[in-house]
C-alpha cells in the first residue's frame, strides 16, 4: 500500500510539472496554427455570431495534451511492458551453483581420491 501511495504522489507531482510543459507546447502550436491560418488568437473567433474561440482553444489544448501524453508516456510504457513480458516468458535458466555446492563437490571428489566413502556429514579432521 505504501509503495502505491508514493507512486501516486510522484505521478501527481510530475503531472503538475508536466502541465506547464504541455501548456507551453500548446501555446506554440496554437501560435503556429494561428500564423498559418491568419488568426493569431482563437479566443475571439466567432461563428455566425456565436463565440466559439475559447472552445476551439480548449479542444486544441486537449488534443495536444492527449497526443503528448500518448507519445511520451503510453507508447514507451507499452514497449517496456512488452519487453518485460518477453523476459518473463523466457524459460528459466538452471539455478545458480552456490559456493557451498562447489565446496561439497570438491569434498566428495577429494574423498573419492583418498578412497574413503562419501557421507553427507562433515567430520572434524583437525
């Protein structure tokens, strides 16, 4: 539970900071569209006397925010998730040999060379 809470807090903080980046990007794109379309400010745009400029600006901001989030968050996340799933689906390798296993094998080989039978017990030969 605590880990999820920390992840949520980090997401909120990053999301808040990311808002400024997306707003600046949206302003840049809006200015670019305004210069191409000949209307530098959409907020004063009206259609048959109905002021739709604020709505157009909000829709454009939403679309740009969704595009930025999709391309900078969703696609990389999906790629990483797919890669992790591939790694999980790979067959597990044999368990790693520990130093204790190696020492046991060496002990057994030395006992075989000396001609004594191998037992599972360690004897004190000091």
